[in-house]
C-alpha cells in the first residue's frame, strides 16, 4: 500500500488564498486506528436480505482530520459532492473489506 495517495479533484478550489486541484493523504497509523479508537470506517452488517456494507461518514471525517497532508483539513469544507465522495473512497481504500 502506498504511504501517500494523491486524490485528483474535478476542479480547482481556492481556500484561504491557496489553490489546489488535488489532496494528498497519508496512510493511517496503528495508533489512529486502534489506540485512538477510530476503528474501521466501514463494515459488513447483517440485514434481512443478506449482508450490507455500511460506511460511517463520521469515522471517515475523523481520519481525514489526521490524514490530509496537503492542502490541510481546513480547506476541504467546500468540496463538491463528487470530490467529497472521491476523497471518501480514498480513505476507504486503505481498509479492504
């Protein structure tokens, strides 16, 4: 697995006088997953129709607060839906199911 991942965005954003068209995130560490209690950002849950994969947006966001290298967590609040979901997928990809 890559130590760092660059997530390409659908457009260029300007926040706090910074322009960016990609976000760099790093791989989560043991302490962030287990010692700080975040756990996995998605898991299989039983349902009447069989297992369902459930993602936890709050856990994904908690990881992003720690994992964003560039441009900084404080810059992602205005991401479009498409770019927000692309960023979520990048975090989820660190945790195979």
